[in-house]
């Protein structure tokens, strides 16, 4: 192939066959998200033991939960921007070190104020990892598999939550609550080292930024060896949406509302807020409310694990449906979630029935939320994708913070658990309405789609 050959990286990715490089990216991302999910849930699993050990009112933990979620909000904004500036790979390593390091320090937390501060700081790293992993994988897999691949990555996330429930049930009674954070601190630090040396940078990011043509050629040859790409080849990337006009934080944020995105971005944000209110309420308060309803601590922890397990299956189904039928296909998921969440407060379940109900609730609540995660990055160009996903996930934390905090205030006023679950069942209806509007918008965009823009490595955005 001549040195001046033009190679469309988007086409290379679209027509690729199975290859080790892309599989490595997906596996490493799944492992990282598993650790991210574990650390996100760590406080909920340790909470009952901390309440007993410190002799504090369980309602005060609402501030701790919300501090962690507020950290996640900040982390999505910071690391989303960094991912578009310094690259997905280095930002992923930095985010993992952040949440791993501060989770490890939580082992030595001696009072409530220190616990609040450490969970906030760990939350910054936790919130930063997801948009980076989504963006990296969306830029390596064909469009026909993107929803499924993001769903697989999110399986790691929910698997981490499930593992946390097992650890809490089996190890905390013998080793105390710090064991939750020992595991949540050491493993991410090891994973960060492994990722630094083995995780490749996004090929689309390198082309759009005009960086490392030798690395671009190496990655292209790994995906499609027959091309015989050279560093002197001219690499281009097709984009369905134009890249932002500037590279500063403000320009990247305003670009989220340019053109067709003026409708898409607000709908995504409202859907995320609504979905997060219910999901984080259930993640944070289910163990404590379950114990208050008469279930044993082990049963309460297993219930949250079943919630995550059901969510993993729901996430896979939502990702497949998104790839097969588009955004409209996932609108039914939150609609079904509404009566199931309400039933947790009114139905008198046996131990086995409680676990089954939690699995069903997780299938639709987490499945619907992960359906959004699978869809969000597909609406934005590579040059601004990490920023877009980071902002969407961070804005979602308005609901994530509000859900646990409002629940804590209502618990302090002795509101019955049945009323709490009834209130938590309402936001999924809002999410469903937004998803329907997004799906209709996506259909109109498909019908009227213009010729995609091409981003040339010789003239980076």
C-alpha cells in the first residue's frame, strides 16, 4: 500500500472480524467496571455493620451515601473532560487509582466526618471511570454491536455489586466492615497498573486529535492486517455529528446542545435523573429497610445482590434490543419497573419471595438504566464523546443524590417503608416518557440523515 493511501478508520472498525485487540479492550474494561461497581456499592454493604459498630442513627448515613454520589457527579465532569483532552487510556488509569486509593483509606476512617470526606473523594474516581470505558469501547466496536458491548461491560459493574453482597454476608460478620474497603482499595490499584501497561488508546481519539500515527497504524494492522497501514498513511474518521468548534471545557459543553443534540441532550439528562433516583434509592437503602422489615442482615445483603444479578440480565437484554430495534425498544423496561418497585413495600414476601422480587425489580430498574448507558454515547461524535457521556452520567447524579438523601429524611420522620417504595416507583414513568421521545427523535434523524462528516488526522479537531 502506498505511503499516501487514505484509510478510513471508521470503515476498518465497521467491517472488522473478531480480533484480540478489541477483545482485550472489552475484557479490561469489564474488569475495571466490576471494581467500579463493587466500590460504588461498598458503603451500602458496610452500612449495617457500621451502624452497629459506631452506634449511630441509620438515618445519618444518608449524608454519607449522598456524599459519595456527589463525588460521582464531580468525577464524571472532570474525567469526561480529561478523557477528551489527554485520552481515554490515561484518564481510565487515573480514575481507577483515585477510587482505589480513597477506598483503601476508608479502612482507617474513625468518625462520620472522615467517612463522608473519603466517600466523596472515592466517588470522584468511581464517577469518572464509566464514561471513559463507554467511550473507549464505542470507538472500537462496529455500530451493530455497540449496545451489546456496553451492556457486557456493565455486567462487570453489576457483578461487582453482586460480589459485594456476598462479601458482606460471608466476611463482614467475621472480619468486620473494613474488609469491604480493603478489597475495594487493593484490587483497583492492581488493575490500574495492569491497564497502564496493556490498555490501548482509542484509535478514533488518536486520529481526531492527530496524534501518534505510528500507534494508529499499529492498531489498524491489529484489527485488519491485510491493510498494511503505515505511519505515513492518511487516516480519517467519519462522524455523524460535527466535532465541537473549540477544545475548552465551555466549548465542549455548549456543543452538547448544537443542532439535533438540542433535543437529544435534555431528554437524555431528564431520563438519567429519573432513572437514577429509583436505582440509587434501592442501592443505598434496601439492606437497611429490609432489616427493618424483619429480614436478617445476611438476607438483606443477598437481596441487594439479587437486585444486581437481575440487573445484569436486564442490561444484556436492553443492549441487544437497542442494537436490534433502536432506542424505542427499551421504553417498556421502566414502565414495567414501576409496579414492581411499588410491590416491595406492600407485598408480604417470604425469604425466597423477597429474593425473587428483588431479582425481578433489578431486571427492569437496572436493565432500563443500563439501556440508557448503552445508548448515550451513540448520539455524540468521538471528539466530544467522553465529555458528553460524563455530563450525562453526572447530571444523573441530581437524582442519585436526591434519592438517598430524601429517603434518609423521610426515614428520620418514620415514614413507612411501603410509602418509600411507592414514591420510588414514580420516576421510571418519567424515564419511559423521555425514552419514547428519544426513540421518535432517533427515527426522524435516521430518515433525514445527512452525509456524515469526515475528520482527517492531518487536521485534527
